[in-house]
């Protein structure tokens, strides 16, 4: 197991949760992925518009499937996107993805002093996270805790990028992925907008 896959101890977890809360992010700790899934489904009101970003974590714990399934109790944004034509409706598709009512996803690193880092190839998930979505919910494995922003960037390039490149090759038949855009959230100014659910399991990368 690499150092990037080692779960943080509870003292470090508690320190980070306290720091995130001071920075305007509602951080919660759960023991396992089942608890994380249940919590997410409880906090999103039935009938809400929900966008699930591409996320190995969401796929692993079954949230993507639950949100986007037929006869879902939510309104999946992906249903609307799949019904649209990128060649003719690109701007409207961008608007839908950038400003949903709820957005679900994960992050690549969270620092002990309460900052969050998300890397992206296209940047498609970043507008919703940064500002557009009314509510943001991240499900994050406790192995993603790092000391500071510098170590978070190192984790992205040394660990997340190679694994995402392999996933992209299999999923899309491309040569690999790249870190073209990085969002760093130091503080959320809208109280209650962002929730980070920290799971005491190795989830995602």
C-alpha cells in the first residue's frame, strides 16, 4: 500500500473536521461507505434536482446508481443531459451541469488545516463546486487527508493522476488523463452550502 492509500488516524481526522468547519464547510465523519450512502440519501430532499459528477467513490458506494436509476426519488440532471444533443445544445448542457440544485462528487485531497483540492482534465465539475450549485456534497475516503496544500498537489500528481489515466483509458479509449485545472477551496462563504462526508475507508483516488 502506498502512503497515499493509508487512512488517517482519528486525531488527524478530528483536527481536519474542526478546521473544515472553521472554514465554512460542514464536515461529518462516518465509519463506512454504507453509512455515507445512507447519510447522503437522507440529507437530499425527495424530488430535488441532483447532478452526480464522475467519481470512482460514488460508483464504489452505489450512490451514482441510486441517484440516476429509473424511478429515482430525485430528479437526475444526467437524465436531461443524456436527452440533449451536444452539437446543438452545448451551452444549455453547460448551464445544467454548472448550476444544479445539488451536486455530488468527491475530492482529491483535503488538508489538515481545512482546505480542499479537486483536479480536473476538462473542468466540467468545477463551476458547480466553486459557486454554481445550491448545495455541494462530497464523499471522501479518509486516505485523502494530507498535511497541507503542497502535499495535496503532490498527491494529485503522484497518485490521483496515474490512476485516473488508467480509468480514462478503459472508460473512454483515450491515451490518458491530465491535470489541466485545479480548484482549491480555502473557505466557503455561504453557510451550509458545502458538506464533506469523511468515510473511514479507502475510497476513490
